[in-house]
C-alpha cells in the first residue's frame, strides 16, 4: 500500500481553483478501485491519499495524471508500506 502526501505549493486561493478538478480525478481513481481514502490535512497545507495499488509505477502514473500535479499546485511524496495488521473489515483492501 502507499501513503501519498500532498504539500501545497500555491496559496489556497489557487488551490481552490483546481480543487473540483482534483476531486473529480480522485473519484475516477476510486471507481477504478485504486484508492482507499483521501482528504485534506489539518491545518489545510495539503492532503493525504491512501492507495491499495501494488505497483509503485502505477502510483507514480496516478500522481502524474492528477490536476494538482499537472498544474504544479502541490508536491507529492510517497511512502510504501506493507500492512501486517488491519481491521477485519479492511481485508479487501490489503
């Protein structure tokens, strides 16, 4: 699994101009079963996305298609991890 951290590189006024496009893109990723959860950080300096994709190259491709990446709205960093313990209702994502 992968934790994708976004750090905004532009003021929130600019982020908000691309926010709906970013959320629409994430919705397509959810429909393809690529994501588990996503949302803004608090305070709102970026966001977090958790993906159950198994291949780092696919994660990188997912990021490069994100409107926040395309329009240089955020920097993306990726942490790969192997879940060894998880809630029983989470099994389908692992």
